[in-house]
C-alpha cells in the first residue's frame, strides 16, 4: 500500500510520516521533493514550482509504483499536492499501475499554519520572508484544496497529537481491524471519525 500524506506546508506531514515509519519499520519513505530538486538541477523550472513540470509528475508516479511493485512494502509519501489536475494525474497513474492508495489530508487552520511556519528558523543569512515567502503565498490554495479532495480521502484534524493521527492512519490501513478497541477504548472506525474535521467526505 502507498500512503500519500497530503496537506498544506506546515501541516505536519513529515512529522506524521516519521511516526508512521517508527511503527512500521518495514515501510519505505519516498519524498517527491527530491525528484523536483533533481529535475531543477537539470532543466529550467519556468514557474518556479517543479510540480508544474510534467516530467516531475510522471517520474513521481513511476518511481512510487516501481518501489511498491519491487519491494512489496508499505510506501509513505509526504507531499503537498493540492492542484486537482496534478493530483488526479499522479493518482490515476498509480491506479493504472495497480497500486493500492490511501490518501490522507491533514486539515489545519490558516492561522495555525502561519504560526508554525513563522516559528521555523530560517537558514543562516536569510530573513523569514526570504526563506518562507513562497511557502506562505501558497497557503490559501492549500486551504481551499480541502473542498476538492477525491472520494475516499481520510481527512484528519492536523492539530491533534501525532500519535493519534498515526492511530487513525494505521486503522484505515488495516493495522487494527475495524471494531477492535483502541488503547482508549474507542473502535478503529469511531476513532477515525472522531479525528476527522470534515465527516461529510465519502469514507
């Protein structure tokens, strides 16, 4: 299975993947940003966003599918992917390759995202605006993306503790059967529902 952890910059994607990796030692972690960095070292990125490169989207889908097929291990992918057409392109390619996909979206209010990003330490010699200005400019689109998520997306409240979020993801993955009590006595189904900000999405 491939678990794509989506959400705005500052939503906690990497932190959640780190927790999942600790609980699933056999899992692989694939960061599509590294593909973007590689492509940017080879070709120009006219818009400044490597996701606009068709080659990035193609290579990400191909590499992810290849890792799942070759190694038969869970694949954890932390990556902001909020442009509907790009998301559909990559997810459709994964589906055609026969990859089982769990799409997770961490829903975090704008003011919390801004606070988290502003709390980061910028690289030496750069101001917060210089270091994170581009990221901050993308936040409105990331917030709006929650209204365009595909059916079956597991939408979670990104302000909750990382351990609780990991519990919900593992329950959806099948790490704990539906109906089996969690550590706090709730069922896996109930826990996932409790952790979702938007229960109207198809589940």
